[in-house]
C-alpha cells in the first residue's frame, strides 16, 4: 500500500454499493482538495456513512475507484486507509468499553509495541501532547464504559489524531458539545485545515455554513447537489437536502397550569466511577409542560435519567411521580406507573438490534392483554399495531420484520418514539432525541413531542442542543456537576446565558 507524506487530493469516482434490498451508494463521485473542508450532508439513510466506510476500507465498493493524489488505491481494510493517512471519527464509536482510554488508543498505534509489550508511557505522552495541542481534554485512565457520549467522542478524535491522520473524516463531531465548545472545535478544524483536508458530516447546517468550503448533498445514495457553501444559506441547504421547506417547530403555547407530575428532591446518585454524579439535585416538572435540561455531557444527565427510570440506584433524596415515590423501584415497576423513556444510547439501550421492528415496538407490552393471551402472542393484533406505528411515525424500512439494528439512526429513533408514545405515557423522559439526526427526522420528532405536551404529558427533555431546548421548552434548567444551577423561563434564556451556566458560572457571580 502506497504511503503519502501528505494528501493533496482525495477523489472517488462512480462508487456504487449495494446491500440486500438497499442501494446505499449510487454512482457517487466527489473530490476534496488540499486544505479543503467538504461538508457532506443528507437525510438519515442517504448513504453518507456508507460512503465514508468505503473510503476507510470497512466496506468494499461493488463498483468505482478511489484516488489519492491522482493515484488509484485499493483500501481493503482500515489499516490500508490508516497507512495512506486517512483517519475517521465515527458516529458509532469504535472503542472497547471495558478498556481504558489509554489502552484503546494504544490498540491502533503500531509503534506503541516494544517487543511483546505495549509502551503505555509512550502512548500516554502522545495522548497528552495531542490533548494539549488541540484542547481535547481526556482522562487516559478512565474506562470507556464510565464515560458519557460526549467524552467518548473526544477520545475518538484524540485517537485518530494520535494515529497521524493527514486526511480527516468527521461524522457528526459536534453532536455532544456546548455552543462554546462547538465554536472552539470549528476554530480548531479551520486551523487544522492548514495542515490537512477534512470531510465533515453534519446535520447542523449553521456549522456546515460556518466551517466548510464546499458542500455535497446526498439523497437516496446519489449526489443531488454540489456547490460552494458561501453561496447558500442554511435554509436553502436544508431545502435541497430534504426536497422541501423545513419547518422549525417551536413551543408557543401558554405555560402549563397542570399539577406537579415529577418532583425530584435532594437527589444524590453515584456514577459508575463512584463519585456523586447528582449532588442534592432538585427539579419539579408539571403535567403538560416541557422542561429542558441543558448541560455539558457528563454532568449527571445520564445518571438522572437512569435513576428516574429505575436503572440506577439512588443514595438519598426522593423522586415523586404523581405523589408516589418511585426511587429505587425496578425498571419494570417504573414502566407500570406510566413512565416513558427515550434513552441516550438508542442502539444499545433503546432497541434490541437483532429483533425486528415489530418486536421492538411491542417490547414493553408483550405480556399485556392487548398483545398476548395466556402468554401466547396475538400475532395478528401485533402486526396491525406495528404496521400502524410504521405508517404513523414514518419509519422507513422494507417492513416490520426488518431487524431494527439495520435501520438508519433516524429510523431507529422513530421506532423508539413509536413504542413510547403508542403506550400513552403519563410522562416522558427524553434524552438527546435528535442526536445525529437529519433535519427532516428532527422536525418530525419535535412535532410529536409538542403534540404530547398539548395532551397534558409532562416531558423532561435532556439535550445539549440549545436551539432545540430553547424552541421546545416552557422552562429550562441547567445542570453542572450534578447540581441544578438555575431554572429559567423560556423568555429569559439566551444562548450566551445558558452557555455561561453550563460552564459552572452561577447567576449571582
């Protein structure tokens, strides 16, 4: 495999890739020049990640060629791509959960071996160098399973840079960052483009506009548009991407007068690493209102959602659900109280990937009288309900017998949403509901959440997307190191004010 001191151009020509029942890449051609940043956008399932996986040697194209600096290359494995100087930060993290950050990075560094041993000190020095150079803070000794999603994402970026990437592919790199961190990353990537070229996959079109030199839009596996980013507004790019004008859903209804639905008092919960992730946390949410919880990933959001839903034990404090204390109940008991839950990790916590769409939709109610009789599933009723959910929630798949894990991220999220909403919950805990989703899927999910609110359902919306929180919430709480910094009315919240609170600066300082 040829090695390149630097990459002045990466070009793909007529790339085609088929999977059973799906044409994922349909005669795609595009190029990225030296010091150039290309934004690759499109709806979920448009073929963006498939194309990048072909460039990284994870998939082999059925047709087409790849050229680096005008020379055709055969990228049969990820090692071939790494040897050529191509690195990728995947949307689905390529990390070993039960190994440390340091060990995960050492796995990919061929020069980390001394004889039969790994030189972890050398790896540690390299990690420290990259972290300090680019402002990417990671704890080398933390286990991956202990880290929040945003922290894992930073590990992926550090790992890729440690491998010596000369051409960088980033799949949704800002999905777990605060506005300030996003601005810093955009500045960092612009600076990095002086040394290398970048393909930047994102659904956040303001970032596409701010960062990229040119934009390519995929739809149904084909390139439907290419142009200079400077010539188009984010709204125009969104219309080109979806094929229609995208509506921004916003909560414009009057504040709720409902009774308290969820009351959290002095809640203390430990993280997997043993420290207090929630430290006397307090919050009250009424029926028929959306409370947005803003915060940088890793400040107790995961532990709060898991404690409410019976997945994590509490140390002290109470969680009252319509007057009944539910802390330390089992997940099954919490479900029976009428709690709905859209978890952070949709692929591992929200669905059973090997099960069909149909099976995932009835997952929480397979023993209910509606879907079973004498412990025997009522397949006809289940088929009818699943097909209705597929249609109502616009789940794009070959059929309800398709494995849920084979769907795109947006469609997996719709499966989860269909299951939770069709159960008519009394309350919904909704964690990062549009992370990694295109604008069309996000538009649909926001519409459904607002409709739930109008039906009197209380919603705890945990998100790092400040635009999402500000558009949907009646009130906004800010969490920092497990404490509630402040609760702001919708009209009081600004991006700057929330960003300052998310950084730990209290209102009275």
